[in-house]
């Protein structure tokens, strides 16, 4: 038993809970990587990616084996396949993955978005920077946006680490327990697209770093549970004319605040009056619950959440949230973000995608 405990201790010490950014390498840099025994698995499907690239450039064309070979040779331009594209090394799991060059990679990865998103629109979206605050529902929003190509640059803020109770709604595994939520989300984003630009705020947001976090941002997704952050983010977003989206994981509620078009509009559609961030600093749990009810319109929340409000801190440890609601939130946030970032109609307001009513037959 002592030997087992010792071995477990050593293995736990080697667990990588810190790294989150892949190393983008060319073939000439791989020897050192292997010499340092860092690689645990190699995934090289570049030939299939080349076929997808060729098919995307000429859809519907039937080719003979010889024509396929000629088309691949033309793309490679005389290079050996091992020298083409990028080798992405993910230090947190030791995987080395061979992918197409950035533009070709994104051309193929977003090919099935057409014509719901045109090639030209996709380029516009990939040039946008999206900030996500709070990485429970926010994790779903960030991942869905990245999958859809809604944003090529992301800023992530959260001070928390993944706990077992988070696995009821976050796409993660038991091997991720204890990993910072910012690190977890960044890893997931880079595993979708190693060419993304991702920044993380591991300690969350404060009065000292909030301005820097919002600098150069095109859209904010606010999904945190801290009253001060909720108000402070909107105050500064309004000053900077940055639109803000929020999903509440109840009745499919989506909040859209178009501060980019309406810089004089009240925060949260006026539901919190003239409340300032300084007014809510240091709120206790009871005060936070009251403010949240005010923010989301207490008369409009679901019966289940209404009942839960009185039980938080007694029979319930925190806000009840479901995976289905979290995934729905990621979808509705991404859908609204796409319209806003493309300059399409998306008015400010409060919108409900209430599955109990739309699908379940509730009245």
C-alpha cells in the first residue's frame, strides 16, 4: 500500500494543470521535441485534410486516383507532406497534431458553414475579439462561438477552478478536476483551432484590470455570479460602446444590450435603476440573491428557480443550472453575437427561448 500511495503522489505531481497554449512548430523543430520525450501521441491525418481542401475548392468534381495525386502535388508545391502545414503540440496531453496552414485550415474547418455564413462573412467574424466573463455558461458560449467561427480572438476571465459539481453542465472530464476554468476553456478552444488568439485572466476581474480586459474588445459575453463585475462591466462597456450579451440559464433568457448603438441606455434595460458598481461591492449572499432577482425580472423566472431562490444557502449550495440550459445558452449567445458582429439586425432587449413552453407544452 505504501508503494501505491508513493506512486500516486508522484503521478499527481506530474499532472499538468497550468499549460494552456499549444506550440506551433514546423517539421524542422520536431527532433528536439522528441528528444525531450514530451510527445505521447502523434496524430498525422494531413493527407485526408488535403483531400478535404481540394474538395472544398472544387466541390462536386469527380477525380481519378491519378487526378487526386496531381491535385495534392499541386497544393504541396514540391514539398514533402511532413513539411507542409503546421505541427501543433499540446503540452497538457503530449499530443502532436499535423494540420493544414492557417488559412487553408480555416477554409476547410468552416466550409460547412456556407451559405448560412458566407466566406466573406467568415473572414469578418474571424477578425473579431470576443470577451467572455464567467466560464460555466460562458464556457459553452465560448466553445460554440469558436466552433462556428464567431470570433478569432478570445479573452477569458474567471477566478474559479473546475469542481466535480461543475460537471453537471460543463463539457469536461474527471481528469480536468482542479484545473482553472480559464485554462480549461483555453485548451478546449485551441484543440478546435490551434491558430486562435486566446488570452486568459486567471484571477478574474478587478477594478485594476477591467479596463485592460475590455480594451480592443468587439463584444462581451457576461456570465459571472459576482454583482460588482456585472455592473462594472456594463458601465465600462457602455462608455466604450461595446455590446453585451448575457444568458441566465433559465427559460432560455437572453439579454442583449446594444451599447454600441445606444450608448445612453440604462444598464440591464433599467431594471437596476441608477445602481453603480460601487453600490454593490461587498454584497452578502442574501443581497446578491435579491439583486439577481431584480436583474432577471423576478416575476418572469421559472417556478423551479423561484422556489430555489429561497433555498440557496439552506438546502441548495448555489444556483441550480442544467446542461441543457447551458448548451442552449451557448447557442443563443452565439447566434446573437454573429448578427451583431456582422452588422445585421439584433435589437437590444430581453428574449426567451423557453423550451418548457415551445416544446414541453407548458403555459
